[in-house]
């Protein structure tokens, strides 16, 4: 098999993302007319399914020998392999989508040997397109919709990136997820309290927590430098693969959510992202260690497909 042409793949994913954006923005979902998967907080709409069908059809037509992994078309036993694979979340932020809250994206990634190599994340409501190829930098294209004058900026948006001395100067993204009981729920809620709590009570006293509802866009915000860190447990490879490339190409670091997890696979389901910063890797590792000190317990998720 010939080596993948990453630039060609990138350009095709951008084209598909814009096509999907038209489908997403033209839809009119209602909270009273959605299906659920795991529970009432785990939603899926006809638009999710239609977008994934369009994406999978286009990718399989152009790249018939590559694997495809999509949120809405998984089947039991399917898993990520070392083969060249497109990983797709047709609508990351479905709950936001059905509530007409415009923090929504389509997330398209190309992964080979379990390494994310190309990432495209597009929010059609804001016309913000984040895109990256491994080794070639990360970019934000604004006004990325038909009829507008596109503008491209290299990430992070502040160059050089600002210093982050400690978590008490950080804006941190977290997500509640759809597990609302059990060990992982307890770890999350206690960790949220530890991050936000006052220092005289043992907390980190971060500037604030943000729960915005799209893993892909959260990673892109960390890559941009508008968020300092993002701690996550329970999402899937399709939620993070594209944003992972954007993050790392912008100088960010991805590790595991639990203490000591310096190496994490794209399908491992627990992650901590920190932005690029003055002081480089050494300073990022200091921030990671301080963050791990706030994690109350260990997040445990099965690395299997539903």
C-alpha cells in the first residue's frame, strides 16, 4: 500500500466538513424529537446519521482501502487497528445542537498506526475551521463558509504563548458526560470541586471551569490558547482524534486523565490536554503534575466499543 498523501487527505476532509456544515446548519432539531442511546443525556438525531452517511460514502468512494470508524455506524466488536483509518464524529455536541446552542462541530480525523495524523474540526455556526497535519502546524480559518473571505491564522493565537505558572491562573474545561452515577461520576464531581475550591480548603482555585459540550472544540480551544487545559473521561476516539492533531501541532500536550499516565492512546477514553506555554515541555509537565494532584481517585473506562 502506498504511503497516504496527508495533504490530499487534509484537503478532502476540509471539503467534506464544509459540505456537512451546510447539512447541520439547515437542520431544525427539537429536544422533543430525538433518540437516545445510553440514557436521556446521550442523544442522537437524524442529522447525526445523515451527516455520517454522507461522510462515509464520500470517504469510502475516494479511499476504498482505508478503514472507517464513525460514532453513528459502529457495531459491537469494532475496534481501532493500525490500519489507515478515518475517524468521524458527524456532530460533536449533539446536546448543544438539539438545544440550538452553537457550540457544535463535525470532527474528521485520519489515523495510521494508531497515531492521529490529520485533523479537521469545523463549527459551521461560527464558521471556524481548525485543521492540522502532523509535522506541518495547526491553523484556524475563520469565515470558513461559502461567500465569505476566509482568514487563516496559525495556532496558538498568542505567539509566543503566555506563561502559566500554576493552576490558579488557569481556565479549565471539563465535561459531565452521560454517566451520572458510579465511580467515574464520583471522581469527576470531587475533582471538579478540588479544581475550583479555595486554596485554604486544599483546592487549586482555578480561574474557572468551563463545560462547553464538544470535546473536539474544547481541544481546539486549548490548542488556540483560549483554554489552558481540558480534563476528560468517557469520550471516544471520534471525539478526540481530530482535535488531538490540532492540539499537538499547536504545541500542546496530551496525556492521560489519571496520575502517571504520560502515554495515552487515542482510544483510551481518558485524557488531559494542556496548551503550549512559555517554558515548553518542562513547564507543561509541571502543570500536568499539579493537575493530577487534584484528581480524586481514578477514572476507569473499558477500552472497548459498545
